[in-house]
């Protein structure tokens, strides 16, 4: 009998899951999948580690499964999948840990209430992250649950890097730079010593480029600065998010165009970024294939902002020893990587175009002063590792 851990990542309309089983000292993915369309037409799929579909289900139109119904279905499915293995806990991705949580924590009703107070800091994510936790506490209160935060990794940043130039009472109220995508950055930092020990100890910028995009300056495994701040909308333009805006733009939208907060929220989170600039798509693949000038403009802006932020992060580090591309665009768009690296030639980056086209491992020349890597991220594995480690600690070792 092996120990198993379920990792859940709940969004507004889906719950993604991964089942990890201990094989010796390693945690290996047994099955993964998702329930999507939770409030429209729900669909479920579960796949083995090799991609083979193990189970599928669709619900009739008009039946709103919701987060509770989705979790109930997942519990039944995973019980069947576990067979002789023993489920020891559930690990959850939660966007916001506020100023309080610098590390993963085992969750109970009391902790859940604290996490609910962070909803105003991440209103589009936090409520959905917490929904399956609440349901699992009701349905299986004896099963340990661990929450891992996207903000925690960045709490190692110097105080000055986490501050806005605002009165101190606002900072005490929680208005500060939190940073996000922390689980992805933490995973890269955890495996970089095996891949490039010098980069792991040195000054590295990791580019998490996907539908949500950010960059992080890391030195000796610790976050020093990030492009995201108070919310996950700051920094780079993203699939549908605007990235950084002059606060005066928001005031203008309110005062002159009479937009209310809901309309502005929809604009900067759902109607901007690559989609807003191109008017075509939020998908980088579509834009790179398009001949339309607005598509090219959106790509140009994306790369330009990366160039600007890379200079800023290199300055925060006091130099640059390595870069790592990860996430959907970072791992799968050689044209974007090539443009970013060519823009960074002034920092000592010399890209190997053949290696870049291959798309894995080191993509810079051996003579390049800055090493450049493409590394697949694995936030789910990071959560599973945290969950196992915390449960071993709180339970006095594995039983």
C-alpha cells in the first residue's frame, strides 16, 4: 500500500486535479484531469500519466454542477482510482495568503475563516479556491488538507521591494506588493540546482509566460522582486489582462467615461492584454500565425514589456547570470524566446537558435555570459511535496 495525495486547483468554472502516489521517495502522477463548465454544461475527464483517457462524463444541459457537485464526483472517482493505495491528504492551490501566511498551512475551519478575509485582495480567484476546501471539510473532516499559496514565495523579498509609496496605515491594512505565480517560481528554484548549480546560487530571472504572465528575480533560491504586485493584473500584458496601468487611467475611466468598478474590473481583467490590443485572440499561438497588423502589434507590445521588465529585474539583482523560460508561452513559443533573448543581448545573452527551436534545456550558446534555459514548471508537484512534508511534520512522521 502506497500513500497518495490529491492536488486540487479550483477556478471559477473548473476544478483541475492530480493524484500523486509515492514511489519510493518520489511522488509520481497517477491520474490527472478536470471538471469544467461547472455552471454551464459540466464535463469531466480523467487521464492516466501517459495521456490515456480513463474516465469521462458529461452532464445534461441545464444541470449546474457547481463546485460542490464537482468535488463530490471527484471524490467518488478518486476512491475508485486509489484501489489499494491510501489517501493521506489533499493539497490546494490558493492564490492569496495575505501578509500572514509565508508557508503552506494545514487548514481547518479556523484557518478557512482567515483565508476568507483575503477575498477582497483576490475577489476573482480566492472564493473559488476556497470552495472545495469548505466542501471537503464538510464531507471528510478527518482527511487532512493543506493550502499552498501563490504569494508565499515572494515574502522573502526585502521590505522595500514589497512597498508602495503610500501612507503606512494603508500598508498595515494590506496594501502592498504581494507577487503571484509563487508556486511555479518555487518549483523552478527547487530543481535549478540539479540543472545549473551556478545559476541556482546566482542571479536568475524566471519568466513565467502564459495566459497569466509575470517575471521574478531570484537569487540563491529566494525571490527578490516580481513584476506582479498588489494583484495579479500588474506587470506584463497577458492574455486578457492589461498589465501595469497608470492609476490615472482608472481615475479617468471613472470620472470621464463614468465606468463603475465592475466595468473597470471586466476591462482590465477580461478585455485587455493580447486580446484587447489585437482584437483577435488572447492566444499567443493564434497571434503568431496571424498576418493582421493588430496581432503583430500585440506581440510587439508583449515582447517590449518583457524587455523593460527584464532590465528592471536585472537592476534589482545587481546583474544577471541566468534566465529561465517556463509556462505555456515560455515553454512552447520559440519565436517569443528568440525575440526576448535578442533584446537581452546587451545583458550578455547569446542565444543558440537551433537549441531554441528544439525547445528544451539550455538554449544559449556555451560562450554566452548569461545561461538561458527552458524548463517545464510543475506547480501541482510543488503542492504535493509541500502537502507531504507538512503532514509528516504535523503527524510526527509517516504512518
